[in-house]
C-alpha cells in the first residue's frame, strides 16, 4: 500500500494510544484522589474493671444543724446535702456539720486548690479547707456519699486537691422544650439545639420575660446539679448575638437604627443574670461560638471592609476582639470564649434567625492569625480563649484534630497564658475503637480533654454504655504524657442532631439517667484519675434506681457488659480496628451506620468495608459476622440481669420500665444490625468472587433483615424514647442489590447485540446492495474505526440504513445508561443524554448543507464502542459489581478509566475527522469544540440553576455511591470541598468553547470539500 494511504491509520493508532495513556494517567489520578488506604491502629484500651462489691446502704443522719460561711455557693451546697438526706429511705440518728475556711482565698473560684479535710467529733462533722473551693467541695462530697448510701464516717480524713482544676460541662438541655410532635418524625438532623427559642423574640422587645424566667430556673437547676456532680464551669452558647460592635476598628458595624444593635443589648441584658448566677455559685462561664460567627449586616460589612471574609487578615479579627472587649466590660461575670472553627454552616442555622456561622477558618495562617489576635485580647482582658482543635476534614487544617504535624504547623509557638486548647480524647469523633488522641500529648498550650456522655454515634445515649473504664485508661495515659492538661469538658447532652434521636433531654425528659453515669464518672476521674469506675457505677445505680444491694449489683453487672454489646453490635471489629483514609478524610470506624441512626446503603462505604474486613480476616468473614451475634447475646444477658431484679426494690417503677424498655430496644436493634452486617458482607463476597453460594447467602440475609427491619419500624417508629433507625438508605441499597443479577444479564444481552452490530459491520464486504442492516452496520464500524472513510462508507445508504445509524447508537446509549443505574435513576440519564443531544444538534447545525450521515456514523459507531465497554464492566455482577471494582480494585479501576476515557474522547475525534471531509479540518475542529461547549454549557447551567448541592443529592440518592447521610449533615459539596459555584464555572468554560468553536467554524473562507480517497 502506498505510504500516503497508511498515514490516517498510523495517525489514528497514535491518537488512540495517546488517549489511552491520558486515560491511564487520569485513572492513577483518580486513585490518588480517592486515597483509599488503611493503617493498623491501636484502639483505645481500658483496664479490666470488676463490678464493685455492693454493701447494704447506710442511712444518713438527720442534720440537726449546719454552720457554714455565708454566700450563694455555700447555700447551694447545703441545699444539695439536705436534699440528699431527704431523698434517703430513712434517717438514722442525728448529726451536725460545720465548715471552716482557714485561708485567705475565699473567692478564688478557679478550683486550683480545693483540698479539704473532713473530721468528726462525736456527732459533729467538720469540713476544714484553705479556700471556699475546698470547703464547698467538702459539702458536696458529703452529699454524694449520702446519695451513694455510704457512711459519712468513711469519708473522714484528708482529701487532696482535684487533679484537674477545670471541669466544664455544656449547657445540658437548658432552655430546650421537650415536644413529642417535633421529635416523633426522627428526620430532623439539624445540630441547632433551639435553646431559649421560647424566650427570644424576632421583634422588639426581643425577649419574652415569662419564658426567660422559666429558662432561668432551668439554668439554676442545671448549675446546682452540675456542681453536685463536681463540675465548676459551663460553656454557654452564643457570642455575636450579644455584641453591638459599637467600638469596632473603623467604626460601628451596625447603624444607629439597625435593629441588630438593639437586639444585642436586649439579649445581653436578658442573659446577664444567668451569667451572674453562675459566677456567684463559683461556676466559670465561657461563651461558646463557631467562627466565623456572623449576622447578615456583619458579614456584609466585613466583606465591604476587607474584600471578603479574609480570615488571614488580622484586622478582621480585631473586629471580633473589640466585640469581646465590649462584652467583658459590660458583663464581668464572663470568663472567656470557647471557639470552634472546624465545623459550621447551615446545619447549625435556625430558620428566621439571621445569626449564622461560616466554615471560613480553614488555613494554617487563618488559625494562627485568629489565635494571635484573640489570645492577646484575652491576656489584656484577663480572660481566656479556649480553642477547640476539632475539625471535620475541610481545608488545610482539616486534620488538625488528629495529625501531630498539622497541630504543630497551626499551633507551634502559640503559648499565650490566655490560650487553652480543647481536644477530644479520641483520635477522631466520639466513636469506639479509635486510638487515644496523640495530639493531646503535644504543644506548649494549656490543654483540656473533651468527653461526651450521651454518645451521639452510639444511638444518642439510648443504649447502656458505661464508659468509666475507658475514661480512666485515657486520662491516666494522657496525664502521664502531658503535664499541661488542666481540665476536662464533659458534654452532658450536646453533640450531633438534637431531634433525630430519642427525646432524652438532660434532667428533663426521657431516660437521661442512663448517660448521666458517664457525666458523673468523668467528673470523678477529673478530680481523681485513680478512682474506681466500678464504684462510681454502683453509686450511680444506688442514687437513681435502688438501695437494694442485689438490685444495685445486677444493674452494675449489666453495665459492666454494656461496652461489649455496643462495640460488637454497632461496629465491625476487623474494620473498626483499622485507621482508614479516603478522599483526604479519615472516615470513622462505624461507617455502615453513617451517621447516628442512618443505616447506610452506599457502594463506596460498604464495598470498602468488605474489602478491609476480607483482608483483615484473611477472607474469614464468619469472624466478623459473629460479632453481631455476640452483641445480641450480650444484650439479652444484660436484660435478663435487670429483669430478674425485684420490682419492689426500685425507687421508681417507671425507671425500671425505662431500663427494660431500652434493653428490649437494644436487643431488637442489634438483631436487625446483625442481619444487615451479614447481608452486606455476603454482597461484597458475591461481587468479589461471583460465587452463587454467596448470592444465596445474601438472599437469605436480605429476607431476615427485611423481616427484622419491618418489625423494628412497626414497633419503634414515632417512639420518642426509643426511636426506630432511619432505614431509607439501607432500603435503597437493597433495592439496587436486588436488581444486580437482572442488570448483569441485561448488560450481557445488550453487549452481545452491540458486539454483533459492530462485528456485522467489520465482516461485511461490498456496497449497499448487501441490505440496509448490513450496510448500516458496515458504515458504523468503518466510520467509528476509520472516520476518514466515513463519506465513502455512508454513500448510497438507504433511508432505512440511515435510520439505523441514528437508532442503534441512541437506543444503545439510553439502555446502557438505564442498566448502569439499575433503572432507578432519571437524573443521571437525563443529564448524560441531554448533553449528548445538545452536542449532536450543534454539530449537525455546523454542517450547513453537507450530508450529516458521515458524522452520525462516526460519532454513533464510537458511542456503541463506548457502550460495549460499559456493558462489559456491568456484565459480571451488575452495577453493584462495577462499583465494587471501582472502589476496591485499583488496577481494574485504572484500566477501565483508561479505556473509557479513550473511547469517550474518540467520539469527538471521530466526529471531527468525519466532519473534516465535508467542511475542512479547521471548521470541523471548531464545530466539535462548539458542540462540546454547548453540551457542557446547557447541563451545567441547569445544575447551577437548581443548585449543585441539590443536584448532587438527588443524583447520589438514586445511585447510592456515597453515604446518603452526607447531604443531611454538612452537605456533599462541603465534605468533598466542591465550590457550589462549580457548575457556573463549567458553564462559563462551555460557553467559551462554544464561542471559540463557532468562530473557527464560521469565520473565514470556506474550503472546497474533499471526499476521502481511502476505499471503504
């Protein structure tokens, strides 16, 4: 063959190789972006704890007289002692209490020296201390002994100062109204507490005085209870809503007639008595806020002054520092501010309330600038700024909470005495199986450790979950490694959605006593890290449930088993023991429940979990499945222990009922989860091996899960005490999995038809006289593989033949997309097919009067080749198998992306090559660019108009690729760090391609068309 006749083929081969190479590079890039990997981890430990021996309760004496120094602190402490004595079953004898403060530190209130001595002389007990802190603590400790049924005489002796002087709590459920109508739906995943919602009005006078008075009593009750538990500080939500910013650098933020100013003053005046009450009771108050904290006019003014919310600009933080100066001058009872930068946004917003937060402090420079300015302000004002290192993986400081290098980069050298860094004790969020947070061992800063009592990810505290042994193990090791740790922050109620779980509100409603145990044990260990958690559990059981030793022992024994039920029932141990990394984040060890009560059904999580479990167990999935069975058995044993107690020995029959109800709920829930874990692991095994036995096991598991899930929902749906799990995502996953075999067969059938179509064309020789079908197939094959021959290949086609050139690729494209999405999605096919339609229309418009069939044959034939590849990937075990390989098999993923990318781009190459014969290379290139630009512009603009988050949520809900819960938390765009303006940038890029393409296609002299000389 002459050399000239070989050149198009050689060029085509080179183009194909280049495209495959580029595709392979993209595949490698995708793998790097996914970043799916694991590291071995050392999960949190806990020293063995035997249930404490339970003796008969010692009845307290009647208090004949109490002599204490004057003041609200002592009055509250004595009230607690008298209440404890009055709550006892009976009183034995009489006694007196005297309290003496010997030192000058009467009003310290910082808890730094709260040592005391308890002595007894006959029937008179005497607390002697050098400070009010110690004296008050002595009275509260006597009250605690009374509630625990211990002899006051057993407490006689010296009591050292608390190991950790700062023992902070959240605000509990103060100002939150229990409303079953709000909780019963169980689908409100907002993190806003709506505290004081009844007291704060949108219009003047801005405060409902009656509701505020009720909230004040609520707050006072909470303070007294927290003091009795051993706490001495509170995190009070709010900041920007209390500030007028009158003295902001550069002038006031709000105008003289701006209602935000009047509202700030009204709210500050309204809550000042709350802060003053805490102060007089010896409780430190830290305002708790996210940064950036904003109001609408504040945001507008900051943007006007600084060009944007430039958090790396110290002048922006000077505005907030001025606000703090204003607050501290007006309200001296405030001790500081507690700041979080790693989580914010709409999930915390309250409808109709223009106070909001922005996730804007995401760089190292921004964090350092903020802390430099605000810690300097704190020093000057003799206050403190507590910075939470918590982050959710967004931005350069996204791993600040868990990575020692990130912590060092952001905080090294920031050693202001006014700065405290607060960090969760877990290397991640409050999950089980996580390692101890190693960042708590570093840094020059003062540190406090965060604990959560009502574990949001472990059924919102609705399950028995005694964390005492784990807390002690963690605190002891942290204190050994860092002598700058000086406190704890215990979340009694907060964390996660407020109204998606049970309506258990601290001190108010539901079975709050269940997680009160963790609040009490954290406070006890903060004072004495060597304390026995088992004793605290027994004391808790006696205080709330019974004085009977056998009943207390039974409850304590059940709680001693509670961690096994939670850790095995809510987690897959082989997965939970690993540190997993993906898309730049570190997913939590639970994942299959993502998050809270949402049982996930997405392929990314479940497929990766299976692969990690498979690798960790050497393929022995039965070991992982057995964990669920063990959890159910443990929960059943716990229920048997509690149900065997004598009902007459319980202080409150309703609490016995609540305890048994929650154990029934645990058995039911863990049984359902046991079936689900077996089902998802067998699904992965089927996709991994194609084993018919694995598929049969999946079907049996599915039947069991669906039966248990239906019973679970029927029993607990709408129950505000033990609410049903959200099974929407799991049910969607089951629907998709059920269709996998059928989709695999449809893919095989369609694939055979598509291959037959192309082979028919490849082996057909001769002209159009061979018949419409064969001639159309030959035209499609020739034009797709040798587009420079498309004019000759389509010459003489009958009307039926040209119809087939359109119908075959169009039908194949529609059906391929339908099969890929299991006929469950309309958004994905609509976007894809719409883009192809726009592409085709623009391309054909550029032909002017030239025949369209060469271009249609080239593009259509290339599309069929692309469909063959997609159908082949789906043909093994359906779309589920396709995504299984994508998430878990890097080599297969890269190879597929390489070929898919090459086939995709070849559609445009083939179309342009075929078009060049009619209108010339330049115009053809322009036409293809214009068509591609239009095909990008139109769908991108539609998505932009709808909203990227809305569109991605709909798409993901249908395909089930990423956790369904992501969009219900911070949003897919936030987690994946995709700017919401991305569709508009894509539309702009498409518009630019369209303009450039049209310019190339229509500007300039039109060349004379030349038919290809290459025979078809």
